[in-house]
């Protein structure tokens, strides 16, 4: 029994004024109190033990959590590192792809530059002759003729300047194409871009394969507003889509040399809808089968023979349209009948 209670009990026993029955009642009350006391003590003791166990468990959990936090931190660092490596690889790949498509473009560009250069050369030759004539007429003293010849020379000079500028523009465009830094968006006439890249793609392919021939059709919406895009990026998308289309129609006609009815056709159309500009590149080539269709936007997926395609064309095009311009690149195809790629770019003008 609890010491204090024992003392109280002893005192009660010694009080003579109390009758035995009163003492019995009090003793019983004290015993009950003692029992309650013991139970409470026991409960307290148990709570204390639970508290201690919980504290130990808590400490262990904290330690475990700390270890996990460290592990997460480590893997986070590893992730950041591999992401940086991935970014570096990606930009190398983008550069490699740009250089590859630059190669494809070179033939087209050479053709484009040849034309203004011919003008420059011819008008310069004519001017050389005119200057000789001019000297003669000065000697003859025929000032009317001198004036007429001088005017002709001046006219030719204007033409030389004009065609020189054209060649300059083409070279500048070529340099822009090979640049790795992302350039700024600028208001762009998509119809002009389509026209330009269609010609570049066609001449590029013709330079590789003289026998190749395909019909081209353009349906360009004259009401198309200028939209803010990165022209050389959209140009790359167009070039890739047109090249893919030309490739499939040329394969189809190579594989069916006896089919006189097959006329390879690649068409490009532009259209303005309420909120966007839509560009469609359509071919009547082989189409894309279901199992391949799922993969065409994956980087490095190609069905072209080794060395002919990197398989990056469509994946880069997809990124340029979606991430670069907030648009959509989708495809509709029917096996053996042909394919249509649809570019949708929201109209945002500055
Ligand atoms: N118009 C199309 N008709 C049929 N198949 C197509 C067409 N466009 C793309 N494909 C298929 O999608 C694949 C991937 O195209 P993508 O442009 O990404 O790479 P690639 O043309 O093979 O190589 P790269 O563009 O790097 O030269 C092609 O290999 C081809 O199988
Ligand atoms: Mg391609």
C-alpha cells in the first residue's frame, strides 16, 4: 500500500472516538483509493513506456527520412547532370541535322545563285562593250550618242545591283539556315516561304537525280496575313515535309516503272482559318502503314536506307511547330494512296 495511505490508516485505527463500523467504512474507502492509485500508477508507467518507444521509433523514422532525402538529393543531382548532358547532345544533334539539311539545300541554292550571277556577268560584259563604244563616240564628238550610251550603261548598272542583291539575299538566307542560335520571330509571308522552299527542295532533288520528275501544285491563300514565326525554322519544316513527299512519290514511281498512269504529285496549300494559318503538304506516294505511323515522330526513326536519312526530320519539325510556335503538326495517310501533313500555326501578329 501507498505509504501516505498506510499512515492515514494507522491514524484512523488509533482514533478512539470512531466506532469499529465507522473505521471499517473508512478502511474500505482507503483500500479502494489505494487500488485506484495502483491502477493509475500502472497506467502512467505504461504511457511512459509507450512514449519512450514512440520517441525511439520517431528517431529511427527521422533517420530513415534523412537517408531518403539524401538519396533523393543524389538522384536529383544525377538527373540534372544527365539532363545537361542530354541538352548538350540535343543541341549537337540539332546542329548536325541543320548541317545535313544545309547539304540538301546546297544544290538548290547553287541553282538559285547561278541565275542572278548570270545576269551580273552578262550585263557587265555588255557594259564593257558599251564603254568602248562610248569612248569612240566621244572621239567622234557625237554627244547625243554619248548620252544615249551612258544612259544604257546606267540602266545596266541598276540591273547588276539588283541581281547582286538577290544573290546576296540567297547567301544570307543560307547562312541563317546553318546558324545554331534560335533566332527571333518576325512577321513572315508564309506563301513566299512555301514558294521558296518548294523550289529549293525540287532543285535539290533534281541535282541528285536528273531523271526525277514530279508535278507540283500550290494552292496559296492570298488573304493569308503575315504571322510572327522564325522563318528559317518554318522553312526547315517545309523542306523536310516536301523532301519526304518527294521521296515517297519518287520511290513509288521507281518501283512501278510500268505503271504509266501514275503521275507523281506533291501539293502544298495554305489557308487562313479564324485563328490560325494552315499549311498542308500532300503527296500521292506510298502512304504510311499503321505500325510505322506510330513511330514517325520519334527521333531517329527512319525507313530510308542507311546514309540517306537521319530520321530526325519529323521529330525536329514537330518540336519547331509545337514548342517553337505553339502550333500543331498532324498527319493523315492512306496506304498506297498518299499522305497529308498538316501544320497549324496560331495567328499572332505584332
Ligand atoms: N510523306 C511520307 N510518305 C510516306 N512515309 C513518310 C512520309 N513522311 C515521312 N514518312 C516516314 O516517316 C519516317 C521518318 O521521317 P523523318 O522525316 O523524320 O526522317 P527521314 O525522312 O527518314 O530522315 P531525314 O528527314 O532525317 O532525312 C520516314 O523514314 C518514312 O518512313
Ligand atoms: Mg525527312
